[in-house]
């Protein structure tokens, strides 16, 4: 059985996001966020979009949700 302390620690880790990252990893996270913001401003796929697209073998844009569209659509054949 898990003790209360273990449950509290796990809960804090889950809700903290990336706050417990070591400094070098935190800076990499900031760089990725900056890159994603640039991609969004240019209307291109973010890193999350690219990973999701590669995983599902579809064209995915997470921000499609804001336009009430499906996140992933079938890729067009070339």
C-alpha cells in the first residue's frame, strides 16, 4: 500500500508540470516553447503537432480545436 506521503508526492509531481526539471532541461523546454510560438505565428505545425502527426499518420493541428474542427485529418495523397 502507498503511504500518504507517497501519494502526496506523486500528486504534487503530476500537477507541477515541468517545475521540477533540472536547469538545463528547463532551458530546453523554454527553447521548445519559443520555437512552438514562432511556428504558431507562421501557421506551421508545432512540435506536438509533428509528433501527433507521425504517430497517427495523419495531418494533425492541435489548434484546430479552437475552430471546432477535428484535430487530425487524413493526409492528402501526392
